[in-house]
C-alpha cells in the first residue's frame, strides 16, 4: 500500500509545529506514524494509535490519536492510504462533517520515502527530544489542572452541575 498525502494536508502538517508546543508534539507524532506506515503499512504501534471513531461516518477512514487533543485523518482508497487532515479533535469532527460527501475522488501525491540509511543514534536523539517535549507539555497540563482545581470549590460545582445534583 502506498502512503499518500493531499496538498492541504502537507501544508497543515508543515505549519503545525510553528503554532506551539502541543502542535509540535502532534506534528512529531504524526511524522512518526507516517514514517512507521511507510516502512510497514500494518505497523503495530501506528495501528494502536488509531481511534475507535471516524471510521463509521466515512468509508475506509482511519483516525489516529496524536495526544494533546490532536487527530490525524487518513482514507484508504484504491491501494493508497491518503493522509487528508490533521488538527484538533473538534477541527477533525468539522472536517469529517463538511467533507464526507466529497471523498471519493481525492488528488494526492506519494509522501517521499524516508531515508532509511539514517544514523540510528540520530533517530534515538530525535525520539528522546520528542519524548522530553511531550513530558514537558504533560507536566504543564497537570500544573494547570492543579491550579484550576484549587480555585474550584463544592459550591461552584453544585452551581455548574445543578441539574445533576439532588438537594
């Protein structure tokens, strides 16, 4: 199976890392999934990152969870796996809803094969850097949630969830 991408996807993927830390992590994970699939189209780790939804609304659709709220969407068409969209979960939902009727005839180009002759130490260094960036983002998320929870008391929760709480 050939791995392809649409022009719009290529543009989205190349612009994503410029938008922030979470976006850099998502772009790096997307790159790793694409690289894994280029080597082996049924790569176990790439397949494990697939979501359980999306495939039902669009025929032969694959959604991959990139963490940090980001998703990667690919469509299987005529022996090709075509990456068509990357974005937040909500952006992906909108994209699926807006494009579900126009997905039979997609213009795509093969994603250039990776240089498999690369230095394994270089690959390990990039994986280590990506993991460190992800840990940093997750730590920031945890700190944010702790500060948020410190500001929330039971009276606020009762007000917000008034319809769920019996008096």
